[in-house]
C-alpha cells in the first residue's frame, strides 16, 4: 500500500489469548487489507483525493472489534460486490463473511462520500 502511495495507519490492541483461531483471524484481516489496498490503488489517478487505509483492532466490551476504513471513489453497490473484472471473481468478501459467521461474529459494511468502512465484532472469549 505504501509503495503505491497509500497512507496506512494501523493500531492493534488484543489480548494474548483469543477464542478465534489464528488462521481465521488471518483470513479476516488479510482479506480486509487486500480489499482495501485494491480499492485505494484503483483511485490513485483521481485528483484531490489522498488515498488512505486505517486498521483498528481493540477489545470493546465483550468483543474483539476490527475496523478497516479506506478511501473508495466508486460506490460498491448495496451488496458490496467485488471490484474485480468480470473474469476475475473475488472470494475475499465471502471468506470474511463465512469466517465471521463461523466464529459467531457480525459484519457491518458502509460506503459514504468516498470512504468505505468494514466493522467486525467477534466474541472475546478466552480459551
């Protein structure tokens, strides 16, 4: 992201032990960041917009809260479909949703005025 000229800010505060498996957390965070990088680098040619990605992870009440905010010029439509070309099907959103559901969490996605936000909450139950 930084090599492409995208400002990246990340903050993570997490307990030592989580109920979610490391591989599931990697699926969620990895796909969120891949999607954010793709969306922001697609807009680099737009004038007047400084592309950015913000990652925030922290315990919130009895949940692990994960938020990724990034610039995104085009509205991804109501169903938040992949921005990939027709012949390149993206599976990241589906994998995120399946993994969050498997871990009894919730996903919220919103786009407004050129900014896209994905918020995820996962139960914070230590093993």
